[in-house]
C-alpha cells in the first residue's frame, strides 16, 4: 500500500488555477476535478510543526541567497513532516528543499 495525500496549500494552488481558466467550462472541469481529488485523497493541513519548518527553511535558504516560493516550502515541509515524497513536475524548485525526496512526474 502507498500512503499519499495532498497539502492544503496544493489545494489552494489548484483553486487558483481553476479560477484563472480561460472560460467557464474549463473552470468548472477544474473545480470538479479538485472536488473529486479532495474527496478521494487525504488533505494535510499546515500544522504548527510545518509552519516552523517553513520559517526555518525559508530563513536558512534566504541566508544563502536562495529563494523558494512560500507555497513550495509549505508543501515540501508538509511532506517532510509526514515522511512523504513530493510527486511534482516542478523539480527545479522542490530540489532546493533540504532532505526532501522528489518523484518527478
């Protein structure tokens, strides 16, 4: 069995994409997909532990002159806290998060 889930932050990113759709039909398809996804896969919140990890990572990376989007840090920290890998097409950003295992899709 494979444990999987999605960060609540990723849900916010998906919603953002749905509402930027070029037309109403596309927006509705995206919203329907998001609702099915949320019904079928556990959604993990940003906990206090995750928030502390995000702040630490953001500060440490910034101190080295590296900038990673807050959303990516929150998703990565959630995965780290749960012991999960991140499945993503955005390897370029997630590979900057120390200790994070990435599954390129």
